[in-house]
């Protein structure tokens, strides 16, 4: 008898409205980055306009390197929901908490969560990148959102009893 493999990483576990601003933003930017060139341009534009070119570039590079580490060194492929999906998946929740701890300078906690995603030897370097990205998100929560991101977050930031 064969059992169907369940993709637990994509299982809905919550809604962005249940998260803090840092964690919800981490998921939005993760989804945008995964969309490809257009999404990556939107991420770059938001970070550059909110933080300036130098700091924005550093934050975007940190996200790009985290994404690259996950793409090439993950224990399994990370699942994500679509950009406009109103729920978050288990892997996205893990990523959001990873960035959240890093944004609070809780490097060891972030590295512990990273161990769920990547090889052990990459946990601390990835936590350092997450801290750069997370602190940039923390600074951005103090700055006005771009009209583009505001529209995206308003569209998914509602809690509903319907999963999809």
C-alpha cells in the first residue's frame, strides 16, 4: 500500500493579519522575490525608497543571499503561497519567525530556526543575513509603505474563515 506524501510546508497555518509587521513583511518580500525579476525589482524599489540606496542595497542583498541559500542548501524545497494568497503556509511561518527573531538581534534563536531549513553549517551565516534583512524591515516599519506594497498588504491582510 502506498501512502500519499503530504506537503506539510505548504499547509495553511494562519493569516498575515495575525502576524506582526516584521513577520508579515518578511513573507510578502519572500513571495515577491520568488516571483522573479519583476518582483525583485519591486523589492529593490521599496527598500531603496524607504532606506536609501546604500542600506536598501545591503538589505536586498541579504534577502537575495538567504533566498539563494534556501534554493541550493535547503533540506527540502521550501513551499510558498501565491503573492495574493490570504493565508500563510508552514514554511512561510517558519521563515517569518526566523526573520522576526533575527530582527530582535536574537541570533541564536534565529540560527535554531534556520536549522529547520538549511544544513547546520549554514545556520549562523544565514542568521547574520537574516539580522541584516530583519533590522531593515524593522526600520521600514517606521517609514511609509510604498503604494504598491500597501495595496499588496491590504489585499492579504484580512483574516477570514475561508482558507483559499
